[in-house]
């Protein structure tokens, strides 16, 4: 005899079919192996529940990524503002506070680096390219072509 009432098993299996094994195991605090065993005994499949859970996770990820993009842009604006804002530094054993009217060169460089990384990640999230591809001409080949062109021109001038 099972330690679980048939009504309870039926309730759990209904959730199992609709929400999938992981969500059911979490909800009822039961091992997935028990749920999978019950499902197998009753000939149940979790395809619908898994699809539903996957769609829900995808929708949540889309929402979170949109929020992340907004936060990245807000932080970029913050970094730009910090460059022109008063900058505080603590010096000496007593930690004396020194105020500068704007951030110094080193601090601006740090802010600019952080800003560049955040903008790169924003562009990546937008699906934009984050690197440039350039064709670099071999200098030796270019020089050889230029010399050949000059020699050809000189030969043509010599002949006619």
C-alpha cells in the first residue's frame, strides 16, 4: 500500500502534466524520481508541462534582459556624470577627505573604461556587432605593387 492517498497522487500528477517534473517536485517538495515513477505507472507525459515551463522561462528572460539593457544605459549616463562631478579621495592615516572639482585623469580613464565595457555589453544585448573587422593590406605586397606600377610606367614612357 502506498503511503500517499490516491487523491493526492492524482492532484500531484495533474500538476506534473501541466507544469513539468521540476516545478512539481519543487512545489510538493518531492523527489523527481518519485514523480517520474508515478507518471510512468499512469502512462503520463510531461511534454506539455516542459513546453509551458520553457516558454515561461523564455518570457521571463526576455523581460529581464530588457530591464538589464535599461540599467546598463542608466549606468552609462551615471559614469559620464561622474567624470564631471566632484571627486572625493581619502588621504593619510586619518583618512582626511580631499575634494576635487572634477575627477582626475586616472579616475576619468577608469570611468571611461567602465563606460566602454558597459556600452559594448549593451550593444551585444541589442544584437549589434561589438567588434570591427578590418582588412589589413600586407605592407610588403603594397610596396611591391607600387614599385611594379612605377616600373611599368617608366617602361611605357621609355617605349613611347
